[in-house]
C-alpha cells in the first residue's frame, strides 16, 4: 500500500508534478482551479496522495471527501500553443 500525505498548501499543477513527494502517485485535489478553456488543473490543494489508486479512493470515501479530483501525477506536460507554420501564413499574406 502507498503512503498517505498531509494536506499541502495551494500549488500549481506543474509544482505538484515536479515534486518528488507527489510524482508517480495518484493525487486527490480539492478547490481546483482549471486552466481557461481546458479540463487540466491550473492549481489546487493536494488533500492526499498514494501509489495505489484503490487505497486513495477508499480513504477519500472514508473521510467523506467525495468531490475531489483524482489525477495521476506524472511529468508536467509542456505548454502547447496552436500556431500555423510560418510558410503557410506567409503564403496567405503574399496571395492576398
């Protein structure tokens, strides 16, 4: 069975994923603020974490923390942006 952690202060998702304390574990998040237009968390409070998802869910039910988001903490995904390749953009400018 995994190890339970105490409540952490509010952290960004990137901070959570970069932390040795949480990386490679399932984390229960509360008071989540999501990134604009996304279902990805921007920041939250980590309520608990465990390597075993079933054990974490069991503790969350027992503590009546049933509205937490539970996510696997892995390496943070680098930010992405949507860009058109410069060559296509340049062709549109030149053609008009």
